[in-house]
């Protein structure tokens, strides 16, 4: 059925700048909120008289909420319409920003981060579903530059987050790092209303619990929470959490196989080995990438003796390179070739970490960042393109959300792996132990990608 459009003509709009700008703007909200809080944690702790352990929950709760929220919002986008969910998510971002700005306790800030996490979870899966539906309306394939722009916006905004956070802190304190979500969310709403085609009418006979598959979502959320809590404490592993997570995932599989419209289509994933492999590959790639992003910055300050400002500047070539490479990778037609090159660059970067020491010159440190920027641009853009091609058209939203869940699992596991290898302070030895583990993981990733015949299309 052709969508009933308001204010715009989908045929005329096509994949032009207005559509791409509107569909990709919301994608900046999650990475900005993931990174902007880092600058404000110390000040927030002072305001409420709590330590680093308490304020760390402001980071963890967003990761956990987003890991659960992305596939949930993707599911709603597939069933209720991506534009509606995109708008609802943007409105939640505004609400979360206001709650955080007015917070009188750390608990209220945690609530604000949960609301922001749910809101920002809507943008990416809804955007992917919007792109898929626009492609169907126009009767032509999605241009690579459109998918590439979604990947680029995420990378650029992740780099901008700390800079924006620092500026807001200087301007008016940590409350502005929450309040900034109000104008950002309102702009997202305005762009969506003006330039995104309206959704098809919704069948309102199905209750929301059926649309969302409430039992499946509850099992998925509980299992993922148990897994992520286990990964957060790898230094002192609580094995019962891992056992609980596995049991809950088994229960989820049984439940979903018996459900007519499952939240997680276990049967589809069981038959769609290519998509399952993409999720596993992306999760491992992001685990290694986040180990570099977080571990490298810590090592630069604690072992290499660089100031926080210099450490931040040394990360910029990596983000800049990732953006440029993403633009180039979006023009490539072969996903397999980009992923092979990305895995190879990742392996080279991990080997370089094995060889570097505290006395390395600045040009060498910047060079390592550039290598990791190359792999990030290739792997993120090509991984997204692979998921888009492999996912069923009517499950694009939830498929995109599950891919982001794999990313956040990797992010949390990376933080624990850094703690495990660095101990109380980052040293050359700790970096080299971490690098050795990453070399094994990246080399395995490269071999697996080389042997994956399902990617050798297009």
C-alpha cells in the first residue's frame, strides 16, 4: 500500500538532501549522549556528594537501556510505522533532557538517562526502516551514500560529544549537558514533520502487548541485563549471571518459536546464517574498537605521560579518518572487500599496539590512531550495509536494533577487559597484554570474513 503523505511528496523527495538530512539527524542523539556525559561525571559527583562508582551508573544505564531499547523501538517501527516511532523517540529525548536539567538527586539523573536512552534508541532503527520503505515507494535500490551518511553521522557525533560537553560545562555547568537535548530533540521533530513521508494507517485491532510481543521482550531484556552485568564484572566474574543469561536466552528461543509474531525471530535467525554472522562479526569488531578507544586514551595519560588535552587531540585523527573512509566505503559496491580490508586494518592496528611503548613519538601515536580510523570507517559502513541487505524487508527496524545491541555488548565487555588487563594503572605491559588478546580476536575476525562466502555478492 502506498503511504498517505503529508507536506511532502515522497516521489519528488526521493533520496535527496532533505530526506537524508531528516532521517540521519536523529542518529546523532545517541552517540552524542553516550560521549557527552564523560566530561560531566566529576562535576555531577561533586554536586550530589557521590563518588565515581555511583556516577558510573549514568554511563552504564544508558548502554543497558539502549541495548534493550534499540530492537524494541525497531520492532515498533516495523509494526506501527517508522516515522511515528522516530517522532516519539525525539519527544522522549526532549523529556529526558528536561528531567536531567531539573534533577535534584542522582536517582533523578539516572531516570533522565533511562528516558534519553529510550528516546535515542528510536532514531537509528526507525531511520533504517524509513530508508527501506522509501526505497520500496520509489521502486529502486537504496543508494550507498544514504546508508553511509547514517554511519558517518554516528561517528562524527561520537567525536563531537566530548568537545560539546566541555563547552557546555564551561558555559553553564553539567545541567546544560542534559538541557542540550531539548533543542536537539525539537530540531529532530521539526525535520521529521517537514521532510519524512507519513506512515501507512495502523491496524489498531492488535493491542500493543501483541505488537511488541511483551513476553519475548521481557525475556530478551532480562537475559541481556544478566549478560551485561556479567560482562561488567569480568575482573571478579559472577558465573551465576552468565548461567542465568544462557538459561533466559534458551527460554527466549522456546517462547519465540511458539509465537506467531515474535519480537526476536529465532527461526529466521536460525535459517539466515549470513545475518547471524554479521551480528557476531560486528559485536567482536566493536569490542576490539572500544578497547582501543577507551584503553588507548587511558594509556596515553597514565603511561605515555600525555596530558588529557593532548590525549584528546591524538584521538582526533582516528575519528577524522573514520569519517573520510566511511564516505569512500559508502561508494564501494562490494561489502566483502570492505570488510576484508577493515579486518586487515584492525589486525595491523592491534599488532602496532603490541610494538608501541611509552617513549613513542607523537607521529607514531597519531599513526596508530589513523590505522584504527581506517578500520572503523570500513567495518561500520560495510557492516551496516551487510545487515541492510541480509535482513528481511519487513523486519529492518528490529534487525538494525539488534545490530546496535551487539555493539553495546561489545562496548561493555571492552570496559571490563581493559580493567582486567590494566589493573589499577595503565602500563606498557598492560597495554601489550590487552593488544595480544586483541590480535587473536582481530586475526580470527579476518579469517572468518575471508571464508564467508555469503558476503561475496554485489
